[in-house]
C-alpha cells in the first residue's frame, strides 16, 4: 500500500511515557534517585547568577544586567546645567561691576572720576542740577530741513513724562508710545508691532541727567580730540573736545559723548557710527537746550531743529494706549488734523 504523503508521522514516545499513557498510572520507577536529590540546590540559597537578574529592590535601582551605558553625546540636562553655570557667572560679574572700588588711585578709577567731573560741569553750564530736576514733562516739536526747497518742515513731536512715559507722533500717521507698563504703536489708527524695550528706554532716558547719570550708566574718559568739520555755535574748527564713553548697561547701549573744554556743554554724540553734532543751543526756562542738530550719515547729512518746552502740564493719562481708531469723521479729523 503506498504511503500517504499528506498523513503525518505518528510521534515516537519514550517507553516510560508510553506505558503511562496506556495504563493511566504513574510509572513505577522513581523519577530521580537519592543522589540526584542531594545535588538539587536547597530553597534557602540563591545562586549569584540569579541574584544578578532579580528585580531592583529600591525605586530607581538598576541591576548590573540592565544598567544602561553612559551616553557620550551632550544631553539636554548637561546643556541646562551649563546655562545655569553661565547665568551664575554673569550675575557674579555684574555684581563685581557695582561693588565699591577699593583702589581709587588706579587708571580706571581716575578715568571714571574725570568723566563724572566733565558731566557735572556740563550740568552746571546748562543751568544747574536744581533747575534740571524741576522738569516734570517735556514737549519737543521736531523740524527737518528740506535742502531741495530750502525750507524747514514739521516732522513730528515727542513728549516725555517724568522719565516713565513717552509718546512720539511722526509723519505718515505714525504714533507710538510707552504708558509706563507696555508699549503701543499705530499707523493711521491700525495697530502695528511695538518695540517695547526701545520705547521703554526712550521713556526712561528722557533728559540729560538720566542719559548721563541714570541707573546703569557707567562713564569712562577716553581721550581728547580735535574736532573737524563746520563751525557751530560752541565749537570752532580745530577746537579740542573731551571724549567720554557712556556705557548704558541696563539697556546694552554704548555711545561716545564729546564735551567742549571751553563752554563745558555737550557738543556731539556718536552711536553706531553716526555722529550727531549740536550746532546751536537755546535757553528755555533757564536751561540751555539743543536747538539745531546735524546728523552725519555715511552718504548724507540731515539737519533738525528741536523746539522744546518744559512743564507744559501734561497729564499721565495722556500717554495711555489710544486703541485702534474708527473711521468716523471725528476720529479722522483727530488722526489727520484736517477737515
């Protein structure tokens, strides 16, 4: 009879198991003799190989078998720790800058003291510290010179309130300000992005005292130079000037200031490569104030006039966020200034 290729082969059982299946009784022979039983490990003892694979006894404990290999790459935790160390070092450096100088005879101390003396003489030349401290608000109307038509045209206004609030109205329906807590900006009544840090700095650095003796200001005398260029009301060609570095560490601004050794007034400032030079001072309420200013850019020169008034009675609410304007006639008249 041919073999069925699809029929499975019957299993081959050992003799002991086959007898047990046929009889239904356990085999008569014991499964293990006495010598085998003596070789079995007692229950009270556990081999070391088993102990190494046991579950961790405490939370977070890892066995030797499952302990992960240390990652050789920089982890986020390492980066965060490094950032914290850097912040601690920066704070320590900042604290050292404000610590009293134990050595008042070194070169840095002498330069700081000389720069402070120059600024103090400028304050006296402007009208004195007491008179400057009496200013509560400032309203400045700005004019720019049009060389094509040989005319001065209005370009906007700036208003300051006690070194806490600021507002600026410019051409093109632009207005922006800082109300003491947050900044706002609009163009033709439509909200625009406001640079909070910039407007806050303009609000706080609102007068000569705050710009040269305010919080976070560090002065350093640099050198004495001879100015070149056109003649102004307080500087003639070839006159020397004291140059001091003004480091505004609160807002991260660095500039150079030029003071006349004869009039003791501020005659120029340089920031980001742009030189701003005072051409004329005018006395307003007993305070000498910059009136005509020239700005020397790389390819052209701009001329400005500042008509300044002090203590005009501005209210604090005047600097609040005006909000977006509607298109009704009253709002458009207030916005554009025309009827």
